[in-house]
C-alpha cells in the first residue's frame, strides 16, 4: 500500500498537482512498519 501511495503522489506531481488530499488506513501502515522492523531485527542477530 505504501508503494502505491508513493507512485500516485509521483504521478500527481508529474501532472502538476501541488496540493493533494490523501487518505490511508494507518493501521495497515503501522502493521507493515512493525513487520519490517521485526524482520530487520532478526537479521541483525
């Protein structure tokens, strides 16, 4: 979902939109970030 947001923001910028309202399910974002942090911590052992 985060990559999709980045791609859409990039597309909006290319189309000269400078003010955009964005709605994202924060629970999905937090879950993804926690999973990535957990995986990174496992790799550091």
